[in-house]
C-alpha cells in the first residue's frame, strides 16, 4: 500500500464524533451504534452480544477466522453517596484518576438526560501550607448546584448514575490528536479504517475477518472474554494504547522507552504468540513501517490476554498506539502513529494464509 495519508476528511470527522460521544464501561451502546454505522459499507454482516460488543464480519462463511480488535469503553465514575446538603461522592468505574478530578466539569447521565456538575475543591486561601490534603477518592466530591439531597433526587440523580468528563477532541500543533477516551476509541477507529482500506482497495481475504469492538475492557477485559467465545477465532491481532514514557515523572527503567511519533509498539509477553509477533515485525520491516518494542512481563493488561487464553489457546499479538497522559482528559497521540498502526494491521492481514496455525511444532 502506498505511503499516502490514510486518514481522510470523512474518517477524521467520524473519529472526532466517535471520541466526543460518551461510552463509559457498561454503557457503550450509543458509541457502538456510531461505530457500526461507519463500518457498515465495508463489511458483510454484524454480530452483537448481550453486553454490547460489536463485530463487523467480512467473509462470514469462512471456517478460518481472524480477529482484529479494539475496545470501546472509557473510564468513568459512579455516584456512590449523596450528602444531606446535596454533594455527591463517587467510586471508580475503571481506572479513573482522583488526582485530576478537582475543578473538572462532569456529565452525570440520568434517565432524563445529562445533569452538569463540577468536582469542587477548597480554595487555596483556606488550605494550610505544608499540611494540604491531596485529592483522594474519599475527599473528592461533585457539586451539581443542589441545596440538599431531596433536590439532587428531584434532578434525576441517584446512586448508580454514571459520570463522564465532557472534554472533546482537539488537534494540537497540526498532528497530535487530543481527547479523553482515545484509550481506546482510537483502537475502534483504527480497525474500522483497516476494513475501509480493504474494501476500497478491493482486497479479497482467504479467511473470515472479524473487526471486533469489545466492551468492558477497563474493568478486566470482560467484553473480549465474552465475545471470543462467540467468535472462536484462530488468530487475534489486538490494538490498544501504551505509555509514551518520555514525559516527566515516568521511570524508563520500570516502564521502558516508547514515545509518540516513533511508530506502533509491538509487545513481547507470554500471551503474545511468538511466530505471529515475528510475522508482524517482518511485515513492518518489509513495508518500512517504523515500530517500537515493549516488554510486558506476566500479562499485557489488554484484551490480548483474554483472546490468547480462550478456546484452548488462540494465536494472539498486540500492536499498541503510544499515548501521553493515559486516563486523563488530555490523552495525546501522534497522527503518524495512528496511520502506521492502521497500515501495519492492514499489511499483516495480507500476509496471513488460510489455515495457518503458527504452531511452534510445524
């Protein structure tokens, strides 16, 4: 595939709309509908499941099945406790960061629509120097402008309402995409772009391709765990995000060296099938696609683990998108990396033959 720009005006417009839509863990379906609508021209059919995972399928009658996967959910909060004077305390839904909460606007999702709120914080004038309380899960709180608990409930807010940040998509310095939920709405976007390119380039695959957008990754890979039992794939190529470790306060001796703009990150881990990983690396080198390497120790912490250890073992690999400021509202990735992840998955698919086992014993 020629090294021209992959992301079109239309696809970027979809990406922005898809990112801006809230899709908290357990409440992903509106985002899934947006994604399926974009993908529809490029696939033969769809599979969905009870909890909201969505799969676009090319060649659904083929016996040999290859998955390319991202996850659709974003971190959020739940209302956990309402005080008598109308303030809300929260618990996490996924890995939400208590330290970034103070002074942030929030959207509280109710049956009657969005209720706005703010994470309040005491003014600097009222805090004792040297004895300041840092933000913690038990002291951050949301103010929705209600005078008491009764008014909170009248506004439709109750324990269990899910809470998201409203921060929307921006482009920084022409080629950095910034938004909350790039982890991992970018994955869903990139696999959809792979499907679009296969369609536009009239590529016929010798296997069934399952473009899979799983739910509930942020609370333990649960959506992938469910959908892999439905698909029963032979091969899974997963894409998620990983850390750019070049920004301050990150220890490279612990986190390794990966950075935005330097290419897709290919993981080494027990769940990553070595022959499949080497096929991906060979593909990158042959097509002059820049890439980085990362070691992930016991587990990748991504849906790769769920696919790899399912159905008696599925040959799985992980291609990550380097990202700055994970689980904040200003997650940042490089446009070139997004395009190169798309390119690498696309070219790898063209190098997979029907019936390949990637067995170490062949």
